[in-house]
């Protein structure tokens, strides 16, 4: 019985040490070395390999090293092989920090003041109270719920939209497609934390943007293909959207010629909103291996019909 990790090389030794401390009874390998392939039952990686199931005939679980699993082709994994999303407190804390940071940045117009500094302009603008800025979060899962709670705790009127119902203290929750328009109409800062599915691909387009109040801001920490780039630029140029803060793009990185790079109303970060942290990530994987070996379902097991 063994575990194989395929991760960034600078993290491999840290993961190995932490894994051995917490689960010394299981053999640990760093990809591309994996010992006897018939002994491999668990694999953790970000970029999938198409032949995992054939390479490792006794494979039981595949762990994504991130919160999303859209990079996996489920058709390459037999039904008996489970795919598990990463759910760990370090990943959650990182996303809370990112969302709070850029909600506050948009609310206080910090991108505008950064522009003024580059032009040596000293000018103040009217300050809005948190209670005057409505923040809407799309996607109320393991990352969206704590982000919504953190925003609400800062005094912002906070809304959430989700496919299914949720009950979150301090957050007005909308659920289902028939409530989306009402949600958008009341959202000044829109935060996308949705998974990438067939339904959400290209969802953030000119039709959706037009339903937001004039001067709204988009923060996308979901997935790049959810946003139609041409429509986003159109909404920014028209003045309907004030700012766009993008942690994810399509593709990643954007080509040098992409107009989003130089657009004065766009802030781009290189997919750094939240990353799995070795200490809490290892603990999460080991806890799920122990659950699996005791006959319990792992936390974060992907529903293949929903792809999350």
C-alpha cells in the first residue's frame, strides 16, 4: 500500500516529511518515482495524468491538490476510483484573505488611487460606508460560505447565490436560476467562487454584466473560462463596470497581446488567491485516507454528475 505525490518540486520534501510524521505506516513516493505500481492506492496531484487508472491497477482515490477538479477528465477514471477535492483550513483562510483584501480595495477605490500615484495626482474622492456597498458572492461552498461570513462581519450588506439553499447568519441567500437576476440587481461588488462546469463556462458575459448596477465591480477567483473576456472589456469601457479583479484567466497566463493586461480598470493576480498549504494539506489527505480505509466516504468526494 503506497501513496504518490505529484507536486511542485520545491514542496515535495516538505510533503514527504509531514506525511512520514503523520502516517509512517504508508509508503510515500514523489512522482515520477512510485515503486511497485500495484501497491499504489492513493495519488495526489494538480495536473492529472490520463493513464492513472491503467498505470496503477489498484488505485482507490485521486486527490486534487486544489479546491477545483475541472482540470480532470473524469472519463479516464473508472467509477470505482474516487476523485477528492481539497478541503483544508489553509486553503479556506487564503481565500478569505484574498476576497476580503480585494473587496476592501474595490470599496475604497484603491486601484484608482494607484493610478493617480503613477500620474502624480493628489486628489480625494467621496468615501462610501461599508453599509452602502452590497457584496454578492456566487458559489456558497466550502470557500464561499466562510468568505461571505467574513465580508458580513465587516459590515457590508452581504448576499449569496447558490444552486441549492443555504442558511448563513448575516447573509441574504438566493438559490436557483430563477433568483439570479434579483441577486445581481442588488450586488455592487460581485465575487465569483463558482466551480467550472458546463453551466458556469462563459456565464459572466454581457447579459450578466448588464444586470448588475452601474459602477459594479467583478472579482473572479473561480475559473478563467467562466468570464467572456471581450464582454468584460466592453462592460468596463462603457463604464457599466468600474473594476475587474481577476485571479484566474483563460488561458493562464494570458498572451502578451491580450488587452486585459494593460486595461486601466483591470487588476490581475497570477492565480494566487489561495493555495494548499503543506501542513494542513497533508493532514487533510491523511484524514481522508483513514476515512476511506475505515469504510467512510472521504470529505470532498466529487459528485461526478455535478463535477464538484
